[in-house]
C-alpha cells in the first residue's frame, strides 16, 4: 500500500513524501508526531543531535527529527521493503547524506553490533505486540547511548511499560490508543 506522509515541522515542514506502507507498519499520526516533537523540543530539541530510530516503519519520526535539525539519524527496520521505502523517502527529501537505514532484526546480537552510536535521541515505536521487548533491547543498546540520551517510546496506552534502572522516566503522555513514555538514560556509575 502506498500513501503520502507530511513532515509536520522544521526546515522541511509541509513537504510530502511517498510511503510504501507494509502491512506490519503502523505510521504515527501527524498529531502524535507533532506532540512528540514539541515534547522533545522542550527537553533540548533535535538540533545537532544523533538520532536512533528503532522499528522505523515509514521513517517519519526520524525524518521529522532531521527536519528539525538532527545532525544524523540511523533508522532500523527489519522489513526489507519498508527499509527500501525509507531510503527512497530520504533521497526524495535530500536527506540521504544524514540518514542511514539498516535492515536489521533487533532480536539478534549480531544485528545490534551493527548499530554504532553514540546517540542523543532514541525513538522507539515497535509493533505493539513487541512493546514488552523494548526494555531489554534498550539495555542491550546502552553502550551506544550518550549519557543523558532522551528516549521516546510509543506503546499501546493499555500497556503499563517500564524501562530498566538506568532510565529515568520524565513524562508519560496519552494520545488515544497510543501512549508515549519519555525517559532519560543515565550511565550506571562504576562501583
């Protein structure tokens, strides 16, 4: 299925890009993307940051971050057709030099080793059936996170999620059937 998504803010505001939406993809609505971007802006913004977008889907969240000044984004999507569509979107928006797409399955250690940080912002929007796997995934990726990295985790509003002890919850917001948890990563102090 092909649709059109719109960049809601930043330098590319209003630009549309084609999105080949795979059946496994659930694009974040414009309203929720705008709310997330505003919440991130109030916590330091995207300007000059390095962004990791896990379960990238259409790539819309990372594209939003790049439009708002992120220096680079790594988008991870296991569906190869969706990953190719993200690459096409980045090219159409002239963002290929700042965006890198990895077609990886996040459940394997060898895949995680291909993700090179450090990252200041982490956007996580898994298929809702996989939301419980996010906390251990983030713990595995902790060496790739900058101290103080902001994590934005979209999940079903009915699900009570918790991240590991190295993540401080800053806020929880609800948007209909979706909820978004904002957390800050703090490296564990060596004993």
